[in-house]
C-alpha cells in the first residue's frame, strides 16, 4: 500500500513537472512571438522617434512638476504671511483693548455720573 502511494505521488510529481514545463514552454513561445511582432512593428527609425517623444513628454512633465512645486511653495508662503498678519492685527487689537478698557470704563462712569 505505501509503495503504491509512493508510486502515485511520484507519478503526480512527474505530471506536475511536465505540466509546469509545458506552461514554461508556452510562455517562452508567447514571449518569442511578442518579440518577433515587436521587431516587425518597430522599424529602426521608429524606435528612436518613440524614445525621443517619451523623453520630451518626461521633460514636459518634469517642468510642470517643478512649476507646481514652486507654486505650492508660494501658496504656503502667502498663507503663512496672511496668518502672521492676522496674528499681529489680533495682538494689536488685544493691546488696544487692554489699553483703552480702563479709560473707557472711566469715561463711561464719568458720563453716567453726569446723568
């Protein structure tokens, strides 16, 4: 019984190996056909044109990206500047309020005393 199981396992292993070999051969055939098709499609001048077009695209995208980075930095700088202005104005208002609250209360008291 164990011998039969062992033989069956060896058989199955051989079948698996043969199947994987078949699969590998099919893949290689597909790759070879794709390579031949590419070789037929891409004439010597066409490949260099495609490469040149691709480089132009990449350069254009890089310039756009750089412009976007600069733009973003300016945006952040402007937001920070506006935030600082707001903070300074807020602090000035608070100082003014602290400075004028006493005189305001005194004047209110004075005018109330007049009535």
